[in-house]
């Protein structure tokens, strides 16, 4: 079917994540004025005439999932045939990804911190304009790709029914990111300038991945443009990296800190010392924190005033509040690392936490929280968050059916440490990503003091 330049296209996918323990329901609606053969992995596929809806159930915890539309298809009664764009091995019921070019919605449900991760990608090219909108205020924001990419497509990338991404056409590392170093190109900038929200090349993670709390409802729609498809290159951004990540843990405080890590154990760090900790790829729910006021015997048994972990130097569990936390998960959705600083367990030591590759966000919590701590949250050596003190859903967000938002006490922390998690659902402003394979640095007391400036020269390393 030939499609004119200004056909009205409106391709709608509504995603309802019922709960972490239940399936998610996707209502996929074709509001185009022509037939679309919707495709999903997992899920299969179905013909959708204008205004028809396909209801699809997806298991919670699903990752690496894709939704796309196919155009100009012909199938026989057995479901075998071909599509001009988005074809999946010549079948109506897809069990593999589509052939480029095709505009993609990608998602993973109930992942790190019980968040959903979602994006729109043109790494496999473009065929149908899309908008993907969370139906809650607790999400990053909606994402769109609604430009007239097919008509403006560079001649080298044009394909029947769509606009290819350059990896499909040229198959080089420059465009496919098969090596470690990979950045934007003139072709990826063509897509990015028209669709700033989308993945325009395989390592375009920082500006293109968005989050919502698990259980969010979504709406996805297309806009008025002609159809076209692009080649699938997502494989390049999902490669698993074999090397462990190195965490440099530096004590810049004018006193001894007993660093702790889960996984990793613990070590005493006098002023100026560094602990190099190696963490396996794929690690989730990782934590690093500092303990203060500790006394250990020759067997590593003892206790700490803050951050104590069951009385051992080598921590096997998490620390007792209050303690400032660096949290991380490596090689997760879209082959990204996720990291944050959290004061949900309170605050004991100022902290910087940042990747060493230079392209990712540095996060900090360095305010004088202990000195300004509200009286009801004060403890020896630190400042508790409200949850460990009051133990109620208002502060702990323990009831998944109840609302939970910022409070007077969480705002006390957020005002002083805008980067940090100040309460359990503080995800939109507090969770950061970096390409997997990055190394990291955690610095206790990064601002030092009048006697001990930031990152003193000649630090000693403990392996």
C-alpha cells in the first residue's frame, strides 16, 4: 500500500503495570488510517486495522522487551508471509526481533529499585512516529519521536518504507559501537536533533533512558507522518562486559573511616588512604558506606558508633543507620550501570560518588547535615532519616497500595543534598546511569577541612 507524505498516523500502546507480583497489561491500539501489524517480543503479533486494539499481558520482571509496528504485510491463513518494514522471519506471530528499519519502544519491568525502564529507539532506524507517556507524576517524563524523519532521511540511509540507522548501512564500529570508544556521528545527530528523547546510537544512554516506579500505567502513540523502518542495531548496546568494575574508595576525612561494602567486606582507612575494590559485572543492590568510631580486636570483631554491620570489620550485611550510602547496580538494562547516593538510612559522612570515564554525572552529599540535624533525628555521630525513627508508611513507603511522597524531614535532606535519595520513592531526581564498564570513585569528606583539602596528594592505596 502506497502511503502519502501526510497520512494521519496515530499508533497507541497503553501499558498498565498492575503490581510487581502481577502481569502488566499492554493495550496496543492502531489509530492510523491504514492497517498496522503490531509486533511484540515477548508477545507475538497481530493485525490491527484502524481503531483496533490488541491486549497483551507481560510478566513482571520482563527485560529486553520490544514493541514495534510492521507495515505493508501479506500473510496467508497459516500466518506466513512478508512485511515491507519490521518483518520478523516472515511470520505474523513474532518470536524474534524485526528487520530494520523500525521505530522501537523498549522496556524492562520491576528492575533495579523496583523501577520500570523505558525508551524509544531509532538505533534500528525509523518507520512510525511514536510518543510514550507515563500516566503518573512520579516518572521521568514522556518520550517522543514525531519528526518527519522518513521524508528528511539522508539519501544514504533511505530504505523502502523507512529510514535506516547508519550501522545497518555501513556496518562499521564507528556507527555500531562494537569497540569501547564510540560517540555521536553526523548520522546519529540527524536523528537526535529531530528526536532528542531517543536512542540515536547504541551508547546514547545518558539522555535516552527513562524510569517509572514499578506498577505505572503508560500510553504510547504516534503522530502524523508517513511510515518507514530502520535496521536493528540494539545488539551493540546490550553486550555483556566481562571485566569487573573498580571502585576507588578514598578517605579524605581528618579522621579514620572504616569503609564497608556489600559485596566486598570492609577495611580501615586512615586519612589519605584508598581501598581499591573490584566488583563483578551484573552485581545488583551494591552498597558502599563509611563507619565511624570503631573498635575491632585482632580477629576483626568489635563495633562502630555509626554504620556498624553486625560487629565485624568484614561486613557480610548492610550497616545500621545512620549511614550515608553509595548504591549501585552494574550491567543492567541497556547494558548500563545505575548508581545513586542515598540518605534514606540517614547521614554520617559527607560523600562524593562518580564514574571515572568523564561522561557521566558526579553526585554529592557534602552539606553539614549532622550539625543542622533536627533534634528528633539526632543520634550520636550522625543524623537519622525519619523512617528509622518513626517507622510509619508516611516516611518508610512500605505499603505499595498507599501513597508516599516527600515530607518535611525528607525535604530537610533534599534541600541540602539535591542529588541524593531523600525518601524511598525519590527516583526521578536521584537515580543516575553510566555505560557498563565504567570505574568509579567514592570519596569520604570530599571537601576536606581547613587543614585537609580535597583529595590530598600522595594518597596511599590498600588493595
